[in-house]
């Protein structure tokens, strides 16, 4: 066995990217519904192997989707004008061998993890709550992100596993400028403005 071949065999093989999990925001759109604004979010979500094992052992996972609408201020911190925040719980039911999503007291069961994650990533009609009226012809900064809320994990899991990358699961922030009422599909622009949060 040559030295170069031995070195190749001794090097740790990289883990597949899918094993680490990911969240990718694929599309989003802010629209007006009756007198209120809503946001539709589509995200691709995959869990790490550690998360899958914990789920099978009865650990509930909670995912947060949050939109912030802020007004930049040069003299102080940015002012939060409106926000939308949704928390969805994902669990595994050992008796029925089904996965369950729970949001706002309502639950839905799925036969496979893939189906549950597809439903988890499909979040239409999230309400945007205004702290102040969203004024027309005023430029705001919008910040959208989806992540796994590790603060909701049981304490033993936090102490044992949260120092590993297996529990780091978050999308990149989508940041863009917008005016109200929003232009259809304007939120799908992939160009990012500087992070103003």
C-alpha cells in the first residue's frame, strides 16, 4: 500500500450535506387580505440525522418563521413597525408511527417525515401585525428568517448536544426594501440589502 493511498484511507470522509440538515427559503410574497397584510412563505427543510433520531425518541422540535418590518433610523436603533411570527411544533407519534405538526392549537398528522417537512415548509397566509400603520410611499426594510428554536428543547438535550453543529438549523436572512401596498412578487428578489437588524 503506497503512502498516498494510506493517507486517503486515514482522512475522515466528509459527511453528506443532507445529513447536517438545512433550511432554504425558496419563495415569499407579502400581500393584502381584506384590511390586513399577510406573507406566504415556501421553504425547503431537511433535518440532521441527530434531529431525526431525537424526533423518533420523543423529542418535539419547534420551528419559527419570523418577518420583521422596520424603519431605518440614522440616529438610533431601527424602529420595528410590524412583525409576523409563527411557531410550529413537529413530533413523532410512536403508537401510530405518524408525524404531527401543531400550530395554534391545531394539529395535522402525516405518514412520513418527508410529507411533514413539506407541509412545515408551506406556510401561506401568516398574519402581519402592525405596531404602527404601514404607510404608503414609505420605504421599509423587511427581514425574513426560518429556524429551529433550540431554546424549546428539553434541558438535557441542550446541555448534551447544543455545542454541536447537528443542532444548528437556520435559513439565511432574506432582507429587502419595500413599500406598501407591496408589488406582487417583489419579495422574491434574491438581492440582499445590508443587514439593518
